[in-house]
């Protein structure tokens, strides 16, 4: 299966720089035990860079230097591990409720030697008062209104929820606006990431939490 992994694209070389070897190691793990654990479909292996690793890593520009970032429902470590590789200054916390997945995540972050990643097992709600952070992020694991209920409570005042979304990001934001306001959001916008690094920019909905 490892032979099916394509070489890292130029965008990965440019984004990861001297840490490309870590990204390559993570991609190889996804193609191997990530598939056998059911985290990645076997048909995804040839497009791991574009569909998963690189398009998640490009959201690294959403986070200020040395910030704590919580990745809710981390699953295969996406976007959390990809961002941690690109940004070793960040303090990344992966929250995942399933034991099998947290065991995989723990082994995975040990293999590339990612000392800026901590794995937590549990539902997002269990960590609302435990893992307060300036940034809480998540992949496209749920619609924005539902995701906001999981991700916004641990965001510190003035911090942001960075929710990865697809082409319908603007439509989701419009339909979730009332829910976001009830949860204390003062402003939201759709932000593209990775222009010039990926064929199609990754979109996030960035929601700022008010100070009170």
C-alpha cells in the first residue's frame, strides 16, 4: 500500500519546508494503519496529500504564534496533526471520543516525534472547562450549527472557532448565524487558505467569540 502513496507535491515542499519528512511520515502512517483502522478509505491513499494532509495543513495561517489549538473530533489527526507539523510553535490538543482512535493517534504522534501534540479521549463537551483555548478547530465532521455547540464553549473570550468547510461554507454560515450569535459570536467570515499551494483553496468559517 505504501507504494501507492504519491510523492509530496510542490505545495507540500513549500509549506512544510524542513519539516517535510515529518509530513511524509504522517502520510505513510495514514496510508498504512490509518486504512487498517478504518480512518482513511483505501481509495483515498493516492490523494492523501491533496485531500487530507496538505489541504488541512494550509489552515495553519489562521493561528497566532505560540497559541493553544484544540482539534475537536480529531479522528485521523486531521487537521490537528497536519497543522502541528507545519507549525511546531503551536500547542495542539486532539480531542477524540473513540478509544481505538485515541490509541492510534497516540502512537502516530510518537512516531514522527511531534512533541507539541497531546491526545485526549472523550467527547468535546467533557473538555469545555478543561481545555480552554484561543482557537478551537475541527474538520467537516458536522454542520456548522452543531459544530459550534461543541467548539465554541472552550474558546476563550476574543478567540476563534476555525471550522473547516467545503464549497458550501458561505451557505452554512448564513443558516447558522442565529445559533452562532446565541453562543456569543460577534463576527464570522469565510476564509480561503492555501492559495498557490493547493489546487482549490481550503475554506474555513472563522467565528470570533465576544469578551462577555
